[in-house]
């Protein structure tokens, strides 16, 4: 069971992620009162909730952090680059304090940051009186009814701290009601019988009150606005008892129900594992019903298949998350790198709403960090060099996500100097990766940057230059059954595209037979299936081209590619796949049909076989290998180049 402190840790991480984004927005627009208020509210929530759940040191530290932004709200200071830098460092320190858990003591790092915050707040430039923001504040009077659940104290809720935090928002009159307290004989010391009414006058607004109760999920709360007045002018009468909350017929508060539930990720993984076994069992049931020829059993099997398919889609949709939070993390990365390297770089994002399997998202941070580091360090020029080349002094790095069939494409592009083919070729020759007298394609040449230890950097930096980053990128992406593509134009920029599967667990596949054995092709890469004319199957001209509706489509035989003995088949089939936008045919002996495929990992001895993406268990208990169409086509192309 999740404890209240664990809930605060989870919510605190979310608040800190939002705080980082707000601080970066504030850096871009220092005069934004909305951003300043948002920073203040986030810090105020962390301070109050931290104290409630035992993070006393965090609450003390955040109090000083909050004061600096309170001075800005009051017009006594302004936002400066130094304040933003210190705020980001303080935000990182709060994250470490949350990770340390409740009860942690103050440390020297806290004291050092507090000293810097107070020094900056005291010495920071105050806004001139005529330039101070004219904030017309409204004083509002609220009546707040706070009724804890019976077990609130046992669950760790600190009602005294909630009331103290409310009192900090303005003038508060607190009344404690004891009408529910039973006789001493019936009293349970672990049960809360008291409830409170707080009359609060404040200029902070309703949002500030709501944030006090953000973690008070085991309390019934009624917030009622009874009057308001403009502090900058004459009193404005407001009708009494203007309700800001809803009540039922019995007078109780109807609290809004949460529209989301936090679930630990390992529980989702367990649910997906069980679903995979259910899919395999359902396939076995289908096979048994066909063998027995029982119509009643066949009907039940068909109904179960429909329910399993619906359950599969529902569970997969739960695992799908938008990629925007991943993109948001890199605003800070780009900012810090550009500052460290003395370059002016802005990050743009598109397609943040694109949804990807959570396990894919969890693995994306490392490869994206390496690619962005290389883009800024090696690709982006200094401002003077960009100006001399006729480019804007501020460089641009773009993160773009989009869905294409059963894949998600994530592109990282920059408008920098681009890759230097000559330098890459020379470095490849020096390392013995290519022969000096052999011409290779640009695609193969750019592929050298993924070799372990490969780098064209002439000097090492704290950011890159050791040749380990791009090697790690390819390794992680291939472990996710994806691929990496590089396009670059010297002087114009580079684009690295990661092609990733939508999900890593269950896919729709096409079950085929090759040399008598079952194989599965991901249905997302299959466009159509056609018969292979016998004349094309037996000819010895060496040409592997098939005409389909006036279009020439190259094809290859899977049994030949894998070294199998060809099975006797009267009519073989060609499965037309789409790889990198090009249609390619794969010859199979038989197309069995669509198959829900539960992806099982290959053993350590088989993971390195090019063209295999995993395995699955069929309804009869046999194992079928899952083919990677893109890898098969590239393997065949490589074999053709070697032969040529």
C-alpha cells in the first residue's frame, strides 16, 4: 500500500518537472507575472506539503526559495539570469532532498544555496517606484469547512499544518467544532472526531487555497466565497454566499472525482505478461475448436477471441503515453549545454502528443541525450561562424515525433554544419573500417559514426569526443527492435531519425511458412500478398523483379536468404512489405493468415541474428520466429553490394 509520504514523493516529482519548464519559460520572458506566480505557487505547495509529510528540511529550504519570488511578486526585485540559474540549481537540490526521504537533516549544500538566494534577493535590483508593476489586488473573504475522515490522523495527515498554511495566506479566524466527539468510554484515540471552520481574508486568490489542500485527499473540504473587495479602490459589494463548491441535497460537499489513478509501472508489466499468456491460451482454444469441429465450442472460442482482443487494446492503450514529457526534459539539457559551450541554441518540439509504449519512453532518454549533445557540440557552429555563413546567430535543434503505421518516428535535426563525409571517410580508413580504394554509399559512410569509439573530433571536451555516444544510441534502439537513420548535408545540418515500434509486447502479425517452418511478419510492415507466377519462380535469369499493377517490385526468397532447402510448393506467395518507403517482396511457401503475436525475447545465442525480431508461441505450442522486414531487406542489399 502506498504511504502518504510516497504519494508526496510522486506528486513532488511532477511539481518539480513543471517547475523546471516554468523557470525556462520565465528565462525567455522575465516580465511574465503569470510565470512568477506559477513558480511561487509550486514552491508554496512543496513547502506546505513537505512539512506535512515529514520533509522538514525541504520545507525550511523551500521557504527561502519562495521568499525570493515573493519579493518579485511584490515588485521589490526583478528576474535576472543569475536568479534563473540559482533557481534551477535549487530545484535540482529539492529533487535530491525528496529522494533522500522524510526525516533527512539539513546539509551544507542547503546552507550554501540559501546563502546565495538571500544574497541575491538582498542585492538584486529593486524595481523603480514608477516602473513597479501596478497590481490591483482583490481581498476576498472565504469560509472554509474542513472535515477530516475518521482515519485521517492514522494515515499521517497533519491537520495543524494545513490550518497554519491557510493562516499564512492572510487573516484567519479558526473555529474548532467538537460536536462529534463521543463519550470517553466510546472514544477511540486514533479516530479524528473534530472538524474546523476557517474564516479567511486573503489577496492570494482561490488557487492558493486549493493548493493548500492538494494532498488532503482524506478530508471533506468546502470553500465558500462570501465577499470580495478591490484593495486599490472603493469597496465593491458582492452578493453574500456566492458558492464556489457544489453541495448535494444533504448539504455535504460533492468533491470532484479524480480522473486518473497512479499505478506502479511493474504492475502494468505484470498485467501485460498475464495478457500475453491469455492471448496464447486463446489461440490454443481456437485451434482445438477447429480440430474438434464443434460449432458450440467454435462460437464460444470466437466470443472469447473478441473479448481478448478488446482487453488487449484497452491494456495497450493504458501503456501508451504521450512523448511530450520526454521532450520537455531536453529544454534544460539544451539550455545547460549551450551555456557551457558558449553557443546560442533554441529547442523546438513538434508532435509531443504522439503516444508511445511506456517501456519505449523509459529507454529514450539516454539515446536522445547523446544525439542532442553531438548536435550542439559537433554540429552547431559558434555565433560568429554562423553569421559568416549567412545563418541566424541562434541555432535551432528540432525534436519531432510522428506515427507511421506501426512505428513511431522521432527525428532530431539541427541547422548546423552537417557531417563532413571526407573527414568521416578519412577516419574510417585510419581505423581500418573501410579500404582506401573502395567507394561506399553515403548511407554506409554515415553508418560509421555508430562504430564503437568512432569520432572525428580533434579534441576532447566535457560533452563529447570519445566516440561512445552514438554506439550507445544504436545499441539501445536495436534492443527496442528499432533502427537509426542519418541524413546530412554539409553546411546545412543533420537529421537523425529513430524508428521505433509502437509497442514492445503484443502485435498483429501475418503467419507464413518458409521451408515448412512457421514465421511471423509484423502486419504493420505488410502491404499486400500476391501469387508468385511460376515463370518468375523458376527462371534463371538472375533478375528478381515482379510487375504488380504496372509497378516493378524487387523480391527475394526467404528460404535462400536463410540457407534453407527449398520446400516443394505448387503456388508460392509474395508478401509485399514497405521498408523506408520502398516496396519489397518476400517469397514464402504459404500464407496462413493474421495472428495475434505475443513477442518473446530470443535467447542470448540468437539475439545477434540479423533479420530476427523475436519469437512467439503458437496455439499448438510450437515456436515461430518473428521476422524483421527492414533488417532482412538491408541484409539482402548488403549481400548484393558484396557480390557486386
